[in-house]
C-alpha cells in the first residue's frame, strides 16, 4: 500500500505483465500450435485431405512451370492402384491418404494403364487437362487442370 506522500502512479514495482509481454507469449503459443497440431491429425481427417489437395495442386503447378521453363513437355503420373502421384523429374511423390477415395477424370488418351493416368503440360503452358478428386470423412476436394490454359485450381 502506498504511503500518504507517494503518488499512486509512481510505484516502482507494479504487479502483473505488460500488454506487449502478453502478446509475445500468445504469439509464441500460436506458432507452436500451428506447427504441432497438423502432426497429430489422423490421415483421413478433413484437414489432412485439404493439405494433400494443396500439395497435389502445388506439384501440378510446379510441373507446368518446369514445362514452360525447359520448353519441353512434362507430366504428372497418377497411380490410383499404388495411391500416389508424382511428376517426371520431380523427386517428390505424394501418397494419397489411406482413408480417402481417389477419383481421376481425363481424356482416354492420357491413360497409361488400367490404374495409371497422366496429365501432360506443354511448353506453351497448356495441358491435357484432368480432375483429381479426394473424397473422405464427408468432405470432397477437387484439383482441376484446364486443358487450354493449364491453369490449376482447387475446389471443394
């Protein structure tokens, strides 16, 4: 308790934390949560499906860019039997989530075998087109590749 001569605002040792200290702690907790939570989600969860869809779209966009940059056609192979997708010359191959149903729609010319398909990207940016769908846990995500422009979009 301050003495009679001390003004209340001049206390040298105030109790509690400053607003900045609280904001820094909350920011640290938020960052830790953002990195830790996805690791503990089950593979078939809606978040895992959404993440996988984004990774597939990214792979397709990178393959399109590589075709334009190298002035050579490049393609991505979708293997529904082995449940994976990968690009030619890309070290990265993605496995589809175990609990998800994978559907692929494309022109029959893109069929490699009964369970293997490909999406081709040409040096001018166009593509053979197609749609990859991931379905599971009441959610459905689609990666569409336009044949004329090669544009890759994600829809749910």
